[in-house]
């Protein structure tokens, strides 16, 4: 599903995302917090997500940064190239591909054999004077031929899908492409692991240099100087070796592409190759590496801060964990102070503790902590709901300024539509784990379509005398353990029809960029 026509590049693409929580003591029973969410979030935009409490907003935000491991679906992240991360699941695809290639070859040979036998029976049948005697044999052999051909083609298409966009023009070339891809994978992964080791060595060297420069080693200075010299020489030859290996395997892939440069089918499938990273399939350590790109601002500015750490320690913790700086380094302290100033905190506060700050100041600390790793995507989970109105406006303006300055992408979660309208480029309305409406902020307020959206908008306090009566939604949100069949909103909708009780409404584009899932608009 493409949810808006735009030239912007997606940063995160969500497809059929599901997050079910098992119920303790209840076998095969789950809370369906997110039940098939489809959404594209584009670079540099603020995606607002609204809905009543319990609709799955916060769960969706936490799943996107993989604090919860999603039950099903894809969460594709385009902030980094898959060849730069080289996740383990790619190797699993290649291993499955090897098995599929073997199965495909066996089925292809069987299909050829059945084709030859069928042609022999067909010739015998056409030449026979009494065709009735051979009719059953002829049609039986034709069915066997068709079934063998179907199996071979099905397995072949499965290989094409596994390759992920590399179309194989000739089945004999499976091994060529697979070998090149697998060589590329191993070389790239080895290089990635080595680069991570080099990064750790560099940080260690920086730490040693810091201690030497500040005369913190005393009598052991000469030993640590020789150690630093040793680790600095660990980089060169090994890195050159892997770079050469990667270039070699990339050459093998380029040679295959050149071979099919004029093949239209190959070019069509090559254009579909997706370099995004499926966050749902990453291992713990792979996700930990990407965590610096994906950050979260928590709802409660009180309980989300460690009372035993100073503000400087809280803000710098992420950058140190991700090897951006060495702990207690002078550069680290300057960097922390700069972030504090950007977030409206005076540098002299760096050694204070959370209990010495107001609620608004604590939320600024939470924002500074999230930005310390220089993320690309930030989930703002009810980031202003615990603050009074005057402080809310300050924090929202701060978030907007930081977004423009750091080129950030936000998911802004709130139940307050007036707040979401001010900060969001687009708004997604959620109800019971699914998105029921999606469009730009201006379009949603000017022309709401879904009955649930209309009810939410009617509840916004206003001094406008021309505003219509508030729409009262009777009853509570149904249980996410056993949601109603058909449209999930049918138990509270005044426009409910018979079809709503049994058929799930389709996701449709009613206007350019304005999507809704409601039976009222299907005609």
C-alpha cells in the first residue's frame, strides 16, 4: 500500500504490522494491540497518530523502534543500506535459496521428462485410428505434464522472490547469481564486523590518549603508549584485505548485470530490488547497532529519568554506549553541553540531578537524551500530555525547531487533536489496533470522512458558535482480545450498516492523499 503520492523518500515502511501480547494463563488468547497496520513515514515529516486510550498508538511507536519484537509483518528502515549492515537474515535467505535451487533443478528435470513422455503419447494418440482406446491414457499423461510444469514454475518463481529482485533469465544461471550474491554477503559481513572492531579499537585508543594527555597513568605511561601504537597498526592491512575482497565480489555481481543489460525482464526485476532493512528480522546485536538511529521520547518526564545519574550522565549515556565518545572525555562534555543548550537547558545544570528540575525541564532532558545519538527517527510518545498547557507550547516549538535544525523525522503520538494539528504534516487516526483514516493535517480538519474521526474532532473544545453538536460515542472500545467481526467500529457507529457487521472495510483513497477504511465510501 502506498499511502500518499509524493516524491519524498520513505524512511520507514510498515506492512501488515501485528503486535499481539499473550495473556498469562489463557492458552491461545492474545491482546491484539496492533492488528495489521500499513503506513509509510517519509523523511523529514512529522506523522501524527491519534486515537482514544487503548487504541494501540504507543504500542505502534515502541514496535517501530523494536522495544517490542513485533508478532508479524514488516518494518522496513531505509535510513541505512542493507549492504552496510549485512544482517544475518540475508544469509538465511541465501541458504534457503540454495535448497530451492536444488529443488527447482529436480522439478525442472522432472518437467522435461514428463513433457517428452507427453509428446510421445500425443503423437501416438494423433496417429491412432481408434482414439477412444488411447483417450484416457492421453489425458492422464497431459495432466501429469501440466502438474509437473506447474510445480517447476512455482518453485522457479519462489527463487525469484527469494533473490529479491534479481530476475534469472536462464535457469542455468541460478548458480552464477547465487554464488556472486553469497560471496558479496560474506565479504561485506566480514568487512562490517572488522569495521566494528576497528571502531572499538579507535575508541580505546582515544581513551588511552586522553589518559596519557592528562597524565593519569603515572609509572605505566610508557606501557600504555606502546599499547596505543600497537592498536593503531591493527587497522590497515586487514581492512585493505577485506576491501579488496568486497571489490572482487562486487565485480562478479556487476558482470552478471552486464550480461543481462539488454534483458527487459531482468531490468524490470532489478528495478524492484529493495535495499531497506527489515527491523523485525534483525538479531539483538544488529538492532542494538541501529538503535542510535531510532530513538524514543517517553511520556512521563519523571519516571523515565534515572534519579541516581546526573543530567550530564543521562544525556551522554547513549553516545558513550554507541561508541561516539569516550566516557569522561572533554569532547564528550562539550558535546553534551551543546545538546543541552539546543534543548533550552543551561550548561551549568550538567551536574544536577532529575529531582532538582521542573516537569518541563525534565522533558527537555528526555529530548536531549534522545538526540544525543544523532538519530534520524524519533517517536514522541505523548511527549507533552503530562505538562500544563503553557509548557506544552514551549516543548512543541522546541521539537519543531530541532526537527528543522537536525533534519529529523517524527512520529508524534497524542490523544489531543489540537496539539497534533499544530505539529503534524500528516495524521493517522487509529482505532482498536488499526488505522481507519490517513491524510494531511489540513485535510483531516477540513474534510474528515470516517465517523470515528468526526466524533474525535467534534469533542475539541472551541469558542466557535457555528460548530455543530458534539458527537457522543456510546460505550467503550471493545476488547482487543476479541474484537468485533467486520468493521471494528460497528459497535459504536451511528452510521453502522448490515455489511459493517461482517465485512472488513477496504483501505481506499477517496481524494488524492486522503485514505479511509469505511463502507460508507465504497460506492
